[in-house]
C-alpha cells in the first residue's frame, strides 16, 4: 500500500469501501481511513436493491452478500384490517428480481473482507482533519488516535465520510434542506406473528405508520412515526429536546395499537429514536475532490435507497477515475460525475419525501382518500411495474448526460442513458465500454480503441449498435450504419 496513493478515501462505510474495492479492482492505488475504531455493529441500512446487486455482479462479488441476507419478494401495505396494496418484485427485468435484506454490519463485513483480499487495509482510528487542493494534487492531514499526524499526498480525494462530512465542510459546500419535524422510533429485534415473512410489511394506521423490515430469520427492523416533534431537535440527537430512545413497553404498545393481532416483539438488538433529515449538496465535485453517499445526500429512509444510491455514486465515479488515472480517457470524463449523480440524488430525495409525506398524514379523510387511490392504482400491472422498478432503482438513468449520444437511426431496446439489463462482466472487469452489435463492426471498433472498448458481437434484425458504459448504462445507441458516429463518440472520451 502506497503512503501517497492515487486516491485517498475518507470514510469506510459501505460507500467508501465500495469505491475502494472498485478502484483497487481496476489497479488504482488507494488508502481508505475512518475515525471509528471498528465497522458498525448495527443493522442501519437494510437492503441491497436489484440495481446495486447487478453492479456488484458485473464486478464479480454479488454472491458474497447473499449468504448473509435473505430474499424479500416485495412489500405489502395494509391498514391492520385490510390489504391496501401489494408490490411484487418477482416480475422485474433483472437478474435479481428481489430485495436482498441484509444488515449493514454484514454488508460492511463483506466489503472489508473483499478489500483485504485485494491487499487494502481499512485504516481505523485515523481521521482526515484537513486538506488542500493545489490543482495538481491534494495534500491531506491525517490524525491518529494517539494524536500523531501524517501528511498524505494523493492525486484525488473522495469524501465518503457521512452526513457530518469533514470533506464537505472543508470545501464550504452548503448542505441544503431541512429536518422533518416529526419523531420516529426504531426497534431492531425478534418478531413473531408476521406473515408472509418474505415481504416488507407496512401498516397505515389512523395513528401513524408502522413498518416491518425482515433482516434474517425472525429478526426484523420496526419503524414507526410518533407525530409532530416537540422542539427543533434538528435530527442531531444532541439537544435536550431530542426524544429519548423507546422502551420495550413503548414498542409493544405501538405493535398492539397499529399492527395485526398476535404480533410480538422480543430480544431487542437496538432501540433508538430519530428524526428525518432531507439535505443535499448541489455539486458532488470541486477540483480534485469528490463527494459520495451521505456526504452528498441524506433523505427519508422510505424506500431504503440511501445506501444503494451512495454505492451507485461509487460505481459511477470508480470507472471514470480508473480510466483517467490509467491515461485511457481525458480528465474531462470526470466532469460527468457530479451532473449525473446529483440529478439522481434530486430524484431519490424527491421520491422518498413524497412517500414519507403520504405515509404520515393524520387527517382521517385524507387517509381514506390515500388508501382508495393507492388501492386503485396498485390494481394496474403497469403501475405495479413502475413502482417495483423505482424501488429496485432499475429506472435510474442518465438520458441528459453528455455521455449519452444517439446515432441517426434509433434501434429498439434500451435508449441512450438507460440501463443495459444483461451482464457486462468483461467490460466491468476491464473498466471499458462494451461494444454490442454485428461482429465485424464491434470487433473493428475494439481494435481501433483497445484501451477503451471490448467487443461483444450480437446479431439483431435491426442491426443495432450500442456502446455500454462500464457501469451498465447505454452511452451510444444507433445502427451498424452509425459506426462512424460511435467512433466519434469514443474519440471525445479518449486521452
């Protein structure tokens, strides 16, 4: 491990370790530091959605998570007396038509073990305290638990250091948004009486929401809102107005009042109260410094997409850094990171906020109207499919990106900027674009741009030609007759 790496990563949560794994996989030297003494022992972010699993699969290690989680086939919303809606993931167009329920502690364990196998050790009780970007490199000061310091020089710095990010604060970036003025409780423990077990269960009760998220076996995460908060709290957990963590009796009372009869909670692993913050930076990059994950965006846990969105930040950034550091692509490629991921962050923030607002309404008339509308809409397969794709993050794309270019004639299938549903292990492994189309055309493109492209011949009736990015999104789409445009596209990327 180089003391002065090509990329220094601050923060060794799921996002930081995903970025470190991807960079190391592509031969980039990294150091990753975290001020915590150990990875989390809490369940925290609970789900790996289909899109994240596809990306890990293309990278070659999705299976490493499977043994530590359980498959959830969808979600069920009820009032406690009747079913309002069911959302199934079984029919989505993915290699992973389900949600993998896995405690964040296990996700971090898998990622850290994978990093260690690549020869990268997470440096714990090491805090990034300051840095300077001179336009050519970043000089950072690291402080260890014993008070000693070290100055590290890196080509690039990635701030994956959470909602209270030192990197973001040092950059002076505004974390715009607000704290929802409502109190919530979380209870992680063992549940009896919930069926079916392979579903997320959401109860829309008159008094508020009660949600059950399976973890593994009979262990569940329970979340409930308690209505308007007292005081400003600001979600920090520090002020005197911060609600005390719930007791077992309070959790049991919520289950008795809002759930179905017979649901029992026991052996708590974690009891906590919290408030929801919805905040985001405008730009994910400044000079040679990038932000990813909670350092760039935090939002309602509705939909469980925070960690997944951060991991996908990391996948987006990693292949671009690998290409630029390897001298295969021009530095301008990195300019696409912030616009692409910031737009996704805006969307996730907006969707999570809407779902939360709908779930916590207290007016009985509005509740009945909500239930009627959702029940009606869920009866349409097209709407069911759209909801499932949104949850699984399969509908995320980059149609407005400067990396999304269309040829003269547009073939059937995924459009530019949209996700490519098939495995791309060769392209992902090499951090290269995959040229898919007639053999003669794609082999010629790969021969002309060997450092940027791998060929995957595929014959179709419409003679489609596509260039698929290393992160599985369509960069160029046209027909075989548009191969000169495809080559022009690659020329704009090349170093």
